[in-house]
């Protein structure tokens, strides 16, 4: 499913289209996606002016001058289409602006969702309230991770995927960051030195920033609002490369746990 870089790419693509624009049409075309679409979404959003757009973890946010924030999650197959020539069967929300632009939220599998909350209460929105720091923000430091992971015997990969530890990290980018930091994904999280956690924080940021610059990773359905496919998948060092040679010469390995694949190099990620 779209991960943090894909959502960040989406928000950046929507910003020049929506920021500062009055919404002349907000039309939900069905009552629900993964969960019910707020029944007052049209009433509260139509006629409002978009003030800012942002992201929290894997969620996109659209703020209006009425003090409302529309939160969207792309699920497994969701994407925004900008200025579509015609509406498709799976365009479940249509927005038009006074600048003559049209956007359609397309989600064939309907695993995404839309919600509407008061902007002042966004930090207390239930999915956000217990989240850890943003991986690209100043609060993710080696010192923070050392405290959060102290005494934890669980694998470092599992801890990084725990949204209460770090917000927004997903399977692809955790595999890549651990490889860049030369840390074995099965290493007990509480046994990693602060020096190596510093290296991990640097790797997390580098991987995410590179992925955002590349427009994300297109594995199945993701595309940016302009229709462009992300090409970071062409830069993967270990993800999806089982049996191929790592840059160090070792073989990339893969194992599956709870339906999720882990890719790593046992030669350069020994500890």
C-alpha cells in the first residue's frame, strides 16, 4: 500500500492545485469506503477555502478556513486524479475549485477512507494520538530511539514498524534503511548501541528523502496526482531482490512473517 513517501508525494502534488482555492463542489459518490464517509462532508467542505495541506504518518490532510481538516488515507489502491477528462466508476469523491480544477479520489479496492475533524483537534484524532515522532522531523533522534527501545527484545524491524515508536514507517523503507545502516532486521532492538541508532536515524531519513524525490515506489496501483509513476523501486538495494547480489557481494535473503516479507543481506547486516 502507499507508504509515507507516496503520501508525501501526493500531498505535494495536490498543494498547487488546492491551496488557496475555494471548493465549489465537494461530491461524495458513495456512502462509504473502508468506513462511512462523514455525512456532513459536503456541507462543511463545499464553499470553504483550502488554507494548507499536510501529512501525518501515512495520512494526508486538507485544512480549510472553516476550521475543518479533511483527512484521507489511500488504503491499498487509492490515488487522487487531477483534472480527469471523465469520471470513472471508482472515483468516489469529486472536488472542483473556483480556479476551474477538478480532482477525483479513485480507490478501486476501497480500503482507504475519508474523515473530517476540527483542525484544532487534529493532534487528538485517535489514529494520531498514540503515534511516535515523524521520521523526517526533529524529534526522531538516536537518543529518543535508545529510550523507546530500552530493554526491548523484539526485533528492530518490528519496532520500527510499530507506529507508537515511529510514525509512518512501512515495510519497504524499513528494509532499505536497515540495510543502509548495516543492522540485521532480527537484531534485538534493545541491544543496539546509540552510536548505531544514530546511523539508523540517518539511514531512515536518507531513504525516505530519496524515495520522495523519486516520487515514491510504484509496486501495484500507486501513482502521483499527475498520473506519474514513482520510480524509487529502481533504486532498491534489498527489497524485492531475493537471490540477487548485494553491493557487498553477499546474497539478498528473504523471509516471510505474518504475510510480510523481510529482505536483507546476511553478509553486511550481521548484527
